[in-house]
């Protein structure tokens, strides 16, 4: 028996974090972490990317793909954020890089033709030192609810289980000896429980005996062998690097053992690489002002929570409501960062606090629309996928001990009056939420939205410059009874 070790390095949600900063090691150190493994076993090492990379505010698309090619990516599956800028820009970026590494996605098709996206493959079979490794790509089926309606209008998501059941046998027929399922699927875990799309799909295709399944989309590092399958999820800005070791018997042509571990890039002793540094400077250097121009100061840490009221959620929504002079502002929490740290506030700090830069949309909701919106958010499956809303202009009391759809107890205006269900309230939100993001289309589609064409980062920057010094708002607009049902929020 002759055993060969396959090293499969993988990550998700890198998000174009090329520069090193307070919560990301930067592309140069990330590359050195990759090389710490790959340099010892070049013939049998793979670097796989589980998506959500190309939609940054300043550099995106082709520039991000160029960086991923530079660090030696072997295969890549699309994430939901790859669709944020629509079909034309996605296909342009794919065309730019398709000859450097394969782009995979087996379960999102063109709506009109039911064919694969131009330049995208459902799977690829790579030969690593004489071992044929089949890699099939999938994207979360929840993607249509996490992308602006207009941006996703040309696409349709189909069953990932059906796609995998079609393509895994096909890869084996074409000679694949090792099967890797590379996905942008969420996976939630605590000390006591594990759940989510990655695990659900694994259980549905377990009989096909995949050797490894890789997920993404949700922060948190996971690396375990589950019923003879190596399952990993990690990355997020390059802070970690999941590492799967598959031990392949060259006589029986089968994987005989599996191991998983997590490489801590952020805290690791990984040196920068001059060649990667030069690329990063070329791409990000023109935006030094974005990182260095001081707009104001946070006099204390302003933390964020995705499932409950938080100072940062209150501050961001207060800022937009004030600057846009409306009655009610609301946004999804899922695009927000961990905190605004004490110290100088630059445009980069703003971009970390509010991860999207959509143009703001203005309309009118009736009080009943607002009540229905909060009711909808607390449907357990929807809340598990999206977390909470951050909002300004109202006080909303939630009773988590009551069954859906009866969790909203009361909604009051700032003067203490009960929400008038028949009154019209001037409302502002992001283009994403106005288009029905976070599966709220049943509410947002009832009204006509005016596109102000003002990016949210510009409004937040103006607010910081106006007030100069920011602190945590006083909490209390979102009182809750009991524990939230189906809370998967990572922070």
C-alpha cells in the first residue's frame, strides 16, 4: 500500500481584503499562510475558494479575481455577492479570469435558457500528481433573497441536491477518484448543535460518498470529519485558512483517511511577500484617502449585534434618518460589521460598519406596512437566515415567547403615540432592502421607491463630519421578552 497526502486549502468570503488592517491580515500574509502548506507538497496541494469576493466598494470584479489568481487559486465557486452587480459585470469578470482558474456553479442558471452562466462550469476534474480530483460547485439556494431583484433578474436558483445528484456520478464516470463539494452554503454550529444548508445537503447526498464538503457565507471556523467526510468552513477576509488532509491509497485508488484543521492566519507568524505587496499597492494605492482621511472620532467602541438591538445598528439608522429627514429608516443587519472601534473614523471605518454602499431609496409605508414588516422578520426560518433589522424612528416591542405571527406586541412613534396603522410614514432604506432583500419583497413591492442616487456611505460620512464625535446611542427602542427563536447570528 502506497499512501499519498492531498492538502486541500480552502476559504470563503475573502471579500477582496487585500490590505492588512485591524481585522484582516491582508493578501500578502494570507499568501504566506497558503505557501506554508503548499511549499511542502506542491504536487498534491489545492487552493479552493468558496465565493463572496468580487463586490467591494472601490476595487471589485476583475481586480479581485486577479488577486485570487496571483495566490494560486485552483477552483472557485460563486457566492451570492458575485451577483450583486448583475449579469453583465459578472460575466465580464468571469471572462477575464476563466483561463486562470475554473469558475464553478451547478445550481444557478440563466433564467431564459436554463443554461449555465457564461464562462461557468458545474464541475472540474483536476489532476494533482496523477490523482484525479472532481470538484463540483454550488451556491446557496437563498441567493435570490440576498441580491437586489434587478441584479438577479436574469438568473434562477435550482435545487443543489438535484444538481449534485446529477454531477457527482458524472464526475466519477469521467474518472474522478476524489470528490470535493465546494459550496457557498451557510452552516451554523454551537457546542450543542449543528444546522444549516451545508449539513442539510450533506445528509441528502451522503450516499454519494463525497470526500470533502466546503461551506461559506457565515462567519465562524469549522473543521471536522463527519461520517467519513471532511467538512470545513472558514476564511472571512483571510483571517483563517481551513486545511483538509486526504490520504489516498494509490493501489486501491481510494481515500483511506481524512483529517481537518484550521490555520489561524490572523494570529500566525506569516511574513509578507514582496511580489504580493506590489500587487496590493497597485490596486489599493489610489485609494489612500479612503483609508487615511479622518472624518470624525468615536469616543468609545460602538458594538454591533445581528439579532438584538445594538449601539451601532441604532447609530447607523439614526444617521440616515436624520440626514434624509424621514420618519422611519431601516436596514438589514447582515451587511454590517462587528463594531466601530474607539478612535478616528475614516471612510474605511464607515465601509466596515456598513458593508454595502447602495443608493438610498425613499417611499411611503402605511403603519400597517411597518407592522407587517416587523412581523415578517420574526418568522423563524426567515430570522434564522437573516437576523434582525436595525431601524430608527420607532420603538418596537417583541415577545419571543409568542408564536409567529404574534411576536410584535407594540410599535410606538418617538413621542410615545401608538403607530397609526392607516397613517403614511416617509421611509428610507437601501436599494437592496427596497428590492425585497432578506426575503421582505412582499412588503417592499407594495410601494413605489424613489432612487435618491445617494450612496449610503456618503450620507454616513456627512453625518460623521457634522457631529465630529460619536458615542453609543442609548438603547431601548427594541425591548424584547424571552429569547429569540432560531437565532443563528455569529455576533
